C-alpha cells in the first residue's frame, strides 16, 4: 500500500490583495496530483473551486470571489492529502468606481445619462465625455491603502466629477511618484483645456452672429413701429414678428447641430454596444464555447462555465441576456442527453460511468441517472450471458458461426491456454469457463457501482452542497430490494445456464427451453466435471470476496453440491465399467503365488478413481458434505464385478487352461483381494481423510466372500461330482453283493480310483495355489466320505465278510485323507480320544480280554 500524501500547504499568493474577481496565482506544496484531485479551494472563506485552474502540484490559478471577510487564509483541499493550511493571507479591497469604458467581470449599474440639448443647464456631462486623464500625464497608481486615504480625507472624494472632489487625494492616489516637471506639464495641459473651452464658447457666439443681427433689426423695427403707430396698433404684429424670429433661430440651430448631435449619439450607442460586448463576451461566446468543448470532451470546462453563467445571469431581467442564456440552456440540455446516452452505452468502464454520473449530477439532470445506469448494466450482463450460451450452442450444432461482432467480443482475452485445449475440451466445458469468466469480470464493477451509489461517492462537492447526495442515499435505501432482485436474477441465470449445459434433468420443461438447447451426445467424464467444479468454485470465491451477502450466493453453493454429486456418480459408474472391462485384460498368467495381474489392476483402478474424487469430495467453506454414505453403497458393487463368473466362459478361449483351472485362479485372486488389496485400499481411504473406512471394508469383504463362496461351490461341483458319481458303480461292479461275498483280500479298485482322482485334484490345486489345497481337499474328501457313508447306509444287511470288507474300505479312506478331515470329523476324533483317556482304567479290562482271546 502506498503511503498517504502530505496535506496541501500554501506558501504564497500573487497579488496578495485585490477586489473581487481578481486573478491570483497560488503557490505552495502538495497542491494535488491533478485537476481531479483538487476538490476544494477557498479564499477569505469564499469557494473559488469553479474558477480554479490546476497547473502543477505547486501552482494553482483562480479568481477571488465575493468574500464576506476583508482578509483571510487560502485553504486548498485535495483527495490525496485532505484539507491543507496556509502561511499567507489575502486582503480583499473594496471595488473602485468603474467607468463606462472600463472592463469588468461583473455587471455594474450605469449612471443616468443626461441629454445636453433638453437639460443642459441642470445636468452633468455624460461619463463618456469625462476625460479619463484630466492632467494629460501618465497615471501611476500609488500603494496607499484606500482605508488610510478615506480616514485622511473624511467626506471627500478623488473623483474629479464629484462635488466633494479633493485635489490632494487625487494627486496622492494617481501621481504620488510623479516628478515636479511632469506636474508643471500637467498645469499647462489644464490651461489648454480651459482655453479650448473658452474658444468653444466664442466660436459658438460667432456662428450665431447673423441670428443676433436679425433679432436686433427686428427689435429696432418694432421699436420704430411702436413710436409711429402707437403701442396698441402694433402689439399683435410685434408678437407675430417675435415668434417668427425665434422660430428662425431655432431652425438655424437645429440645422447647424443636427448632424453633429446625430453622429455623437450614434458613436455613443456604438461605444456602449462594444463596451457591453466586451464586458459580457463570456456570455455571448458561451454557446459556441460549449459546442467546442463538448466536441473536445472537456465536460468539466462546460460545467464550470455553465455554473458561472447561471450564478451571474440565471435571474437576469435584461432581454438580450435572457436570450443568450436561453441558448446556453438549450446547449446544456443537449449535453445532458448526450451524457445520458454515453452513460447507458455498453460496454463501459466503471471510471467512465462514475464520471458521467457526476457530470449529470452537476448539470442537475432530471431523474436518477445512477439508478438508470445500474439498470442498464444489469440488463447488459444478462444479455451477455444468454448471447454466450447461444453462440456455443450454435457452434456445437455445427451451424456456421456468426462472424458479426457480438457484445462479448470485447471481453475475449488471451487466457494463456493453448487453442488445442479448446478443441479437445467439450463445448459445455468451454462454455462454463467463458460464462463464469464473463460474470466474474462484469459483476464486480456492477457491485462497486451500487456501493458508490449507496455511499454517495458518485457525486461531486457541488452536489453534496445542493443536497443531491442525501436524496441519492435516500433513493438507494428505498431501492435495496430492487438491487437485491437484480443480483439474484444474475445468479439464477448463471446457475440455470450451467445446469442447462451440464444438468438438464434438474430444470423444468419451461426453463429447459430457455436455458438448454445442448445436444447431449455423451455425458461428460468425471475429469471434466471436476474441472468445471473447480471453475465454479473459483467464481464463487471471487464473488464472495466482493462481500456480496451469502444468501444471494447460496444458489451457487447448491449448484456446486449437485455438480459434486453428479461427478461422484459419473466417476463411479465409469470406474465400474472400467473394472468390468478388466476381464478383457485377463491373460490367466499366474505368478508364484497363484495370482494374475487382475487384483493389481483392480487396486490401481480404485486408487485412481479415489484420487480423482479427492478434489471433489474436499469441502470448501460453505459447502455441504453428504458423500460418505453414498460412496459406501457404491464400493460393494465394484468389488462384485471384479471377477464375475459369467465372464470366464468367453474370455481367452484360446488359453490352454480349463474352466476349472480358471476358477482356481479366480479363487486365488479373491483370496488375495481379501487379505491384501482391500486393506491397501482402506489405507488409501484413510490417507485421503475419508471417514467410515471400516464400514467400507466390512461391506466390501462381505460381497467378496459371497463371490468367493459361489466360485468355490462351482469348482467343488466340477471336481467332486465325478468322483462321488463313480463310487456307487465301482462298489457294485462285477455284481458285488454285501450279503454274499468272499473273505476280503484288500481294498477294491473303486476306492483306489477315487483316491487317484482326489490326488489329481490335489495336484491341480497345488499347481495354481498351494494355499487353496486344504480348503479344496477338505470339501472333496467330505463329499466322497458323505457319499460312501450314504451308500453303506443303503445296504440292508451285511454278511460277516461283507461287513469286514466295508470296514476295511472305510478305514482305508479315513487313514488316507486323515489330514483333510472336516472339522466335524476332527471333533469326533477328539471326542473319542477324550473318552478313551477318561475311561482308560475301565477300558483296560477289555484290552486284557482281547489279549487272552488272541492267545487262544
């Protein structure tokens, strides 16, 4: 983070005194980083920001306003440094009286003009006839303070046309540094002016001599007539004559001065018009300047000029000013419409949007431009999202891609990913990446615009003073629910567009027509679904970083949950299919332990599936975890499919192994799965942080044992049935009869043949896996023993030789396969031994008797 700048410091101002609208240059330190950084400037308590012109970080030029205080500090305020201080001050002087030909930045009420022809005795000469420099020498304004002069000459004035004119005041103020020789020259000039005035009067008299002579002749004639005819007779004639003389004098005067007075009046009118044009050229040129600045994009200049014109001429009663100000208002109204169009134009940066809103606010545009901009951005984002979907759906269907510029074209940027990846990736995957990137790039500015609208940072200091900021904050509070609906609509559109591409079955029919349209030729693999889940998660994290309320983002969490579940289902289904296809890879080549490569391939397949699901099953903050139980239900089905017996009859028919041998290999593989593979898989589960591994192992073991038992029963059926079936024909071969038989001479051939077949089974099992020999031999021996026992029980009666023969064969079988006796037989043997041991003393009598009998 960059270090905050120091507050502004004003160290100089030039000039340091003057009247209102005096142009001053302010110098100092840290006066801002640019025109936009300058947000406040006051001189003697008056805001001078409108006239301020930022030159550099150490220089600002402005005009002094009409301040209330006679003397005050210069305070500069910037965004980067805040409110500053001043080491100098400015003194505001009272304005001097301004002549009609003097330039002024403000309107001055002019003095009444007097017509010299109608009121020449009472009036004073017009201001335009007053000499600007009565002494005729160079004027050098002194530096004597106005207040000091007023106190020195109380009740007097330096205006030479005033009744209270003070020559000393005038000389001190205008010629304090003038030399004595120049003053003598001034005296000569005054005398010349006085002589010209006298000469002018004499010339006037000379010009009217004829009139005087005529008047004198008329009066002499009247006098003579009165003497000759008397007063009464000529009274009427005299009166008539006098009127004629006066009329002739008046006509002569008018003839002499009409042209001169006309030219004077025209010159005065022209001079006054030029003076007004010069003094108020700001207003007269403002419409044209507004047009030029609008074309250049200098909207700040236009707004400053408009504010200045509004403060000066907004309430004027002068018709010409009203006309020009109305023209200014017309230009400003056109500017408002232009700025509003630019504000609502898309695409647009957040900086430009804030700038246009501030301009419209300073121009007092009707309505609420900020809210209009928010609404336009909302509709634009929705349109971008739907256009993105339509473009990818068309491309997927193979239609010709529309090469016309689309609203999302400007958002396409190099992602750093090879184009080859995009060709390999399914259209849905590329679409989801594009859609989420679009939302993540546009929604932050949309959210920041709303935040600025709420806290009032969109408006300038002028709007703050006018109360517009408070009105905007009030409007923002009233529109919070409307904005929340906008965010929710964007989130719903995002989620439904993704669901339409990946989970169409989760949408209703009406929603599917609006948000779907994809051709589902084949379902995405778990690998692509995992990639999509990561993409959506990153988007969710980016939106959460904007401090958007969680309830607005909950719909994205629900989408992630459904995607995770779908990814697990698809991954496990593909894993089950891969495991089923392992049978196609079985080559029936066994190692020293009687195993093929199938158990190892099965273990690798499960581990690979487990690793691919690790990212999916890891719960991020705010996500739910409901997968352990589901995963447990899927593992048993996978283990059952490992070596399904239905697969053995059709695989590798060219192999030299018989079906019985392949069954033995499958039993050996199952035994290895039970004792090693499942335990290894359980360790991997625990290593990846899975819970409930014991349950997974237990369920898998039960399924495996069920499979193993079916395979074992099939093998026993293959091997034991032929041996058992050969016993009965062998016993009764040669029409043997237990009631009528010869003295036994040894074990008959049928039993020998059965033992040879048992030995063959032993050899086959031992060749595959010696660990299976006890299990298989015990069942085969048990089957043969049970069949032999059944056959003996079926004999109705035995002769003495027959009984002896039967006992011989039974004992021969028992002694031969004693090592493979079943637990029941071993239990019987243990019980007999226990009986003999406990009854040993009592049974000795039978032994002695037996010895005696043998001797006899």
